């Protein structure tokens, strides 16, 4: 029995040492590569996106026309988009939506039900897929969304879309990408600097709708809070080693690149969203440049606290208000 006890204790010590070594390796890995943290974030975000999509099913209207998994880039398995529109004659204004997921997760399917709801309000809605980080890094998703926008315009007649009435939209990381594509569309000098051209005429981009975005790549630096750790991991995954390069972080950040030519903008975030400082910085920049903009933000003491992606929950008053306000804005700028 004594020998058995010794062997058990020895096995326990060996297991403990192995666990400690594994933990040490993981700690080292998270300092040298974003992959472990990015995969953890992806798993959590994918589960949350699935729950949000399921909760939206009861709000989806009937009688929509759907074109699913249309290729806007045949060279990439991620180069696909979905189109939803009501059954009615005549070309419709289009809302081209870029999904979120902290740059490391997500797909157009995550927002498909939300886009179906939005289409029920009288628009054509387009959900765009793009390649996520760390496997694909900046500016690949920006280039992909620009290509998807060009595809929508080129095939507008077949898709029932009015190519002169386009609204770019997005949530979370997708809001940043959508806003950057809007910059590319409306600022020729900026587009040259980034090296991505958009064929859409600036006047055809009627507006931008942005929810809960990460618009400034410098805001997460130097903080160890959980929310800022998540943002820093996402930015590290997306920008790679260049995340410390001021030229790259400034180029990809929206507020410092805004000009008065930026399209009319609707921007919103919850009072409990860790990305709220990004939205407030964007609102300040929009105001300083005289850009036509509408905001939906909430008082610090608003209860219940509204977290990241609050707008996707249409079973709450705040979610329904966000949808109604966004619809009213889109109607205004595309009328």
C-alpha cells in the first residue's frame, strides 16, 4: 500500500509539473502571438452571435427575396455576400452591412436575420463576408469589402438595387471596416495612401450606419483591463506586428482621417460597451468637421446597462429604438 501511495504522489507531482509547464508555455505564447487569445475570443463571440441570431428569428418578416452566397470574389472562399429585399418592383436603396466579431470571428450569417428585419422596412440589404484575423490581416478585409461594394454596384439591376442610393453599415469590427471603406470612397487622397480604390461615386454613398465600433487603434494601449485586453488582442490580430507602427495605426483609425466630405453618419453604442470611448471619439471628430450626423448614446446611469451589440436584441426597448432610429436615418439620406 505504501508503494501505491508513493506512486500516486509521484504521479500527482508529475501531473502538476506538466500542467504548470503547459500553463507557462501558454503564457509565453500569448505574449509572442495573438493566436491563443484570438481563438478564445472567437469561441466566445461565435456562441454569442448564434444566440443573438436565434433570438431574432421571431422578428423576421415573411415574403422576402433572398440571393445567398453570391460570389463577389471567385478567388476567395470568403468572397461571398447575401442579398435580402422585399417583393416589390423597382430598384431599392441598399444597406451594405459588414459583420462584427473583433476582427477575429464572425460571418455574414451572424447578421442575416437582422438584415432580413431591416429589409422588411423597405430596403435591399447586403451582408458581406470577409477573411478574419489572425489568418488575414489589415488591409485585406478592407479590400474585400471594397470589392463587394463594387460588385453590388456592377450587378445592381439584377439584384434590385439602386446604385445611386447606397448606405454602408456595420457593427463592432465591421463598423470600423465600413467606416474605412466610406473614407476610401469619399477621400481620393486617403484612398491613394491606403492603396485601395473604390469605384462607387462619392455622391452615391448616401450615408453610413455604425454600431459599437472600434474606430481608433490607439485607444487600447497601456491598459490591462479586460475590455481593453480584448480590444488590444483584436487589434494585434488584425494589424499584426505593425500595431505599434504609428503610421499604420493612424491610417486605420477613423477619427484622425475624417474630413468634411465624409458621408452623413448614424452612430450608436451602449453605455456599458467597453468600446464606448471609440464611439465618443468618433462623434467628436464628426462634429469638429461639420459632418451631418445623428447619435444614439445613453446616459451613464441608464438601466439596464447596455452592452456591446445591444442593438441586436430586438426584445428590448433600446434594441427597438436603435432599429427605428437607424431606419429613419436611412430613409432620410436615401430619399
